[in-house]
């Protein structure tokens, strides 16, 4: 079973969480794309749901499949978000943003009663950090913002360079929100929560790809099959 088939199996398992009438956050990326495709098949069979896409790419896919869409302005509270991740830690902390949609993904996840992460087993890691951490920034003052980000990484025990992401044409990658992305090469993040707080306090940082206390469960597919990992109860914020 290749990686794409593993991703599709994780997406198929996630459909078991979907109920008629749900308001869904629709993630971005290669695994989330499988979920949207399978959801489109269910909608064609009569399932009634409404979705909020986390990127223009997901919007285009959902519209092409006939999945009804809304916005957070019209529907500010969602029942479930299904999205992928670049890395998943044992406490279900995540690194997201490899596809460049981290800002909208985090807004949608935070507006949802539950977030379900779908991925192949290769995304499960003992500690976050080998995947470069995406940090969305405003273009103005880039050098100063980059310097502050690298200082925050040092203070968090994971020094590394923050590199500007480029598109295929060699230009600065531009997010759907019109921002740029710095990818921090940190290798291992010993304190994701502490780093998240430091990054959020930097002027010029719009959002970062550390998703803390947002994922409630992860569906992981591998050669041995599909497994579901729930977030430890002690880490679930009280209402």
C-alpha cells in the first residue's frame, strides 16, 4: 500500500465522524484533498452538510464536487474540522503549514468543536521539529522579524535559521492572505508551547504552524492498517 493509498484510508475513516447536518471545516493539503473527494461522493449520494474551506485550492475542489460551502462570517461555529498535518506529536500537538494555509487552517480549527487530523503513519513523530516550522509574516520589516524569530528559537532551546519560502518561479511564496512564509529549520522543538508563545508575541508574525491543544484525535494509516489516537484527557482545555 503506497502513501497515497494510506492517506485515502485515513480520509475514509474520518468520514465515520461526519453526520448529516454537520458544519465542517475542510482542510488543505494532499491528505485533506482525499477527504474532500470522498465527502463529495457522499454529498452526491444525498449527505447534507456544509463546509468552510481553509484555502482557495480547497474551495475550488469542493465547489467542483458540489459540496455546499459557507464562511465563518455566516457560520462562525463549526462541528468538526478534518485536516492533515506535517508532523503529529504524542500529545497531538502539530506542525502545519507546509501547503501555506496555516493561518486559515488555525482560524477554522479554533472555530470547531472538534478537530480530527488525518495522516499517514510517517507524520507521527516522538518530538516535533524535523519538518521546518512555517511562520506566516508580513513582508514589511522582514529582516527584523526573521531576527526576532531566530532569537525566540534560541530562547526555546531549538536554534535554527528561518528561511524565506519561494514559489516555483523563484519569487517569495505568497499566502492566500497576501503574506510571506519563513520556514524555521529547528530539527527538534523541546517546548512547543513555549516557542508558540514567543512567536505569537513578535510584531510582524501573523501566525505560526504550531497547533497546540487543537487536535482532539488523529487517524493514522500505515502498512498495518488504520489506528485512531485520542488526545490525552489532561490536555483537553476546559470549556
